[in-house]
């Protein structure tokens, strides 16, 4: 079954934070910020989030916000 992409970065960040994934303190802080801030992601933020989602086998974002 294909995984549905995340509609926005906040949902993706919450999925990583609420799952049983091994995250560094830095990654946890980054994801916590993304979960509460609705502003568009920078290119660097979008890249890091995409890498974290891929690393943990989660679907990607449906669209690249603000890019």
C-alpha cells in the first residue's frame, strides 16, 4: 500500500515527534519548532525535514511550501 504524503510540514513534524523514532536533541528541537510554526519552510529546513522523513521511512511532503 502506498503511503499518503503529508499535507504540510506541521503534520510531518508531529508524525516524527510522536512516533517511536530515534532522534537527536537537535532534530527534536527542529521538529518541535516546525510543529508549532505555520510559516513557510526555508530551502534548508525543507531539505532537513525531507531527509528525516526519508531516514525513518515516512512519506514526503505533498508540496514544497514557500519554495
